[in-house]
């Protein structure tokens, strides 16, 4: 299986490049396994002082290969669940990596791209960054450890991102802490890391300040609107507010899979008391059940297969979604660690 991963040692730096630009570097199972194997090898290599990861082309990484997951499920294979299992274990490895891990983010960083970047110690991004967690739009859930970082964002920003799938740029991502440094470019940082400089010293000359992003003026309002105890309560507050921000957020939520929205809401709230490994384990239990459902197959079809952007969700309304508690029950057949 072709990995689409270029791995090279440049002096003291281990440099990983996602090399599937025609698919916006969406992670295949082969890529996931290659990344995990290379990270494990460099963890024990004394010559490698830091690891950096970047994407080829116009995106860092647009997500995981959900089309392959859907195809496996429809074929009656468990290969899709195995892909998710290995991806989530890779996310855990990134989160506990023993050496400085530096993600170099440009263009699209969504879904699986967040899982191999946000959990790392350093996240550098340039002005082209477009960050989002749009899983509910394809009948899925925020995964790859997203429940961990979304639950910890200020002003209920994580719930906003998880429920609406909204895209944010460099300024808002930096302000929220999803990005640790804004930079004008990456090559000077790579060269300095290869020369053996510390990560902080390598980043300092390239770092730049950012101004307020488009969401800066909405943060207090967001905190109030998304603090309701239920999704229905959030929508009621958004409708009552009536402003442009609230109207757009409500419209986006109502376009998502109702089941996915309810699962995402509960998942992100529960994650606040869990560590990364516990969040990943919870997400794996959820994913094992969600990928077997109608909405996942239908959502991926509408977005990525037929591309008609007209999914027919079942059920079609939040009020018709049954209690989601069963999704969260541990299952010996779907345990990650």
C-alpha cells in the first residue's frame, strides 16, 4: 500500500511531508500506518532532536479518508473501523510524543488534519490557514481527539465549531490556542531546526503578531448562546438572539445530521473531564456505532461521492432523535486501548 508519506532526516530534524496533494492530503490507512511507524522510529533515534510535519500542495490535511471507511462498511468489512483505530492511536502518539513535535499548517486543516497537529506541542500556521471540524455535516462526530481540545476552548468556541462546522482562519485559531504561533513562512524554521537550534529559538525570528479575527467580537455572545444544557436550548437562544451571527449558526446546525449534532454536543461536554486517551477511547466507541448508521453513509455520499450536497437525514429532526446514551456505553468489541 503506497503510503504517500515522505520522511527525511535533515540534520537534527525529522521532517514528514504528507504527499497526497490531489486529495488535499486526506489520510489513507497507509499514510496513518506510515506516520506511526516513522514517529516510533524517530522517538528512539538520538540524532533526531525534533520532528516537523507539513502538507504538500494547497492544504495541510483535509481529514481522514472517510470515503474508504464508508466503502468498507457498505462491503461488510471491518477495514474502516481498523483505519479509525489506527488513526486514533496515532493521535494519542502525537499527544504524548517524547520529542518536540512541530506542525506546519497552511491551507485546509480539517478533521484528521487536526488530529495530527493540534495534539502536538507546537502548531505554526500561516495566513492561508482554514481550520474546521465539519464531521456533523457528513453524519459523523468530531473525532481524532477533537472532543479533548474542543471542550477546552474558551467561550464555548468548541461547541460552536463542533455543532456548526464553521471555518476559522489564522487569527481566530491563534486567539483560541489551536495555533501556538503565526508565521510568515516555514522554510527558515525548518532550516534552523535542521541546524540543531531549539524549537523556541527556531520559531522566534519567523513568529509574528496577529490581530483580532472575525469571531473576536462575537465571543461573549457565543459563550452565552452555547451555554444552554441541550442542543434545542442552544437553537432557542440563537433564534431569540436574531443577529447575523446567531442566524448563521442556527442555519448551519439545522443543516447537519440531527443525530450527529446531539452526539457531538454530549461528547464535547463530557470530554471536559477526560484526558486525551480517554477522549479518544470515547470517540472510538461512538465511531464504531455511528459508521454503521444511515446518516454516515448518506452524509459521505452527499458530500464526497455524488456531491449533490442534499443528504436525507434519518431522523430528519432533533426532536425525533432517540436518547443517545447507548452510544456512550463501553463495548468490548470497540475498545481502543
